[in-house]
């Protein structure tokens, strides 16, 4: 009988050029344990993610042209507002986004939408397909690579149509193996342009440039907008703000665009829930989507003294700053310090408890389902197992379609 270690090496050994972060700091990240998903479950997640992606886009578009006070309420930094309003847009909120779903006793519920800088795409679209093929399993993510390729091609066409003659560049921190590997994967799907590390980019003569690619017209980036807007060169030059000015002036198409940051703000979830409760703006079908798949979410803590809740920073990622509280406000899980500032409060739900085999034997984790949309269409699933608050210490497992259920 094949041991876990042998199976793991058989799965991931041939993939390390593509997926170098299958272990992180020597600790196992990618498990050699598959997760089945039934066709009915997959179909429901597909319909839910596509419907919610369209709803997020609709609300973000309207908000982007609204009162500046609403943009502030959503936590959008002042230096981003013009780029959100005036920059070139895609036909969707995001070329690639990832909803995080959890299966509860009340059905599937979405915790958040990572639509600015979603991670896990190499795992979901490239690695998952290869492992399913290796094991003779049906891959629920089979259409994902082509959908992402089409979204990238459409973005490049929009840049060309806008008269942006510069090169295509794909950027992330060169020293971060996962982020750099992710954008190199995007570039491989595009079959044009170059990977340019963020640290090699320059703002020169009112354009974004690099020594390798020259002027850049279409910039695919894995670097959060809310961080970039604050970034300066060593001499204090406000590089991030200048890049956003290029976007606002339609001299640069950035993918994902600043509008995606509006969707990334967790306050947009609170706004959508508020519209649902007020029975305003949303269609009957959209209200049904919200009622079925979203959780009560507010900018104020309305849960204290009533039910358990989660506090989330507007711009947190990978579980950073997220805290889980009992109804009396006492801390149950999460960070005890730091990450102050604007936040949302969301009704808590318990993530599924699962047991999974790892290099260290049988372990327990809480299961979270990432559901990708590329160009507004369902692109695939990513299963992660972690603590009560899923963070960058979580494991991932391949997922395959099961004939049962």
C-alpha cells in the first residue's frame, strides 16, 4: 500500500517548478489528501458565485460614481478615489476573484470576496488539474484555465483599444515565491508580455516603466491597492499615488483595476446587506441571493449581547486582524493585538470540522471552500483546512468530482 509520503512526492514532486510553495518554510502546505465534491454541490456553488459576482459588480459600479462620503464610509483612501471613478474598466469587477464559502447547517454561506488580489489560483487551476489527471479523477475546475486566459486576453484587448501602446507586464514581489509564481502563471496563460518584479518598476516621464519591458500599457498586478496608494520611493516620491494618477488619466490599464478594491473592502458586504434589509435597489432575484448565501454584516456591532460575531478589518487579508467573539464580546479566536481602525461585524458561523491525513499523521482542521470566478464565470474550487479563522497557516487539498451524492 502506498504511503502518504510516497503519494505526496508522486503528486507534487513533478510540479515544483510550477508550484514551488507546496511547502512553506519547511512546513506542509499542499496535502496529498483529496476532497470530493458532489456535482450538485458544485453546480450550486457555481450559480451562487456567478450571481454574487454580478451583484458585487453592479453595486460597486454605482457606488464608484456616487457621493464621496459613501466612498469614505467604504474605507476607500482619498488617493484612490479618482482612479476608481475615472480609470479604464473591465466588463467585470475583476478578471479573477475568489469567494470564500463555508458549508453550514443553514446551507452555503459566503464569508467574503477576494476580488483584488486573490491567491490560490495556481493550486486551483493548474495543480488541481494535473493531480486529478494523475489519479484518474474528474476535475471540477477543468474550464478554469481557459476562462482566465480569456479574461486576460479581453483585458489586453481593452488596453489596445484604448490606444495604450506599452508592453504587458505581470508583477508581484520577486522575493515572494507564491506571489511571483502566481503572476508568472498568469503570464504563461497570456503567452505575451513579461514578468516584472515590483521592485524593478519605475515611474518615469508620466508612465510606468521597467528596464526590461520599457513603458507598460497593461499592468497585471498582485499587490493590494490600499498598500500601494501609501507607498513612496526612498526619497519620499509618492510612487503609488502617481501610478493611480496614470490609471485615472487612462494612461495605464491595471488588472485588477482600482474598482476591484471597492469590492475588496468588506464594507461593501455591509452595504449590500443594508440594501437587502431596506428592500432597495436590489431585484427580487438579487435579494434571494443575499438571503440565501450572505450573512448579516454591519459597520456597527449590533451583535453584542445577542449572538457570537466576527470582527474583520476592512482591508485585512489571510485572516489578518480577524477576531471571533462570543455574544458577550469575549475573544474566542484570532489576533489579540494590532490591526485597529475601521472594521465590519459579521454574524459568526462555525466552519466544518474535518480530519485529514498529513505528514504528521491525522489532523483536524476547519474547511473553507474558495470559489473562483474568472471574467464573471465559475472557474474552480480551492479547499483549505485551517483554524477557526482561516489564515496563511492553512493547508490546501486538491478537489475532485464524486459520483456519489
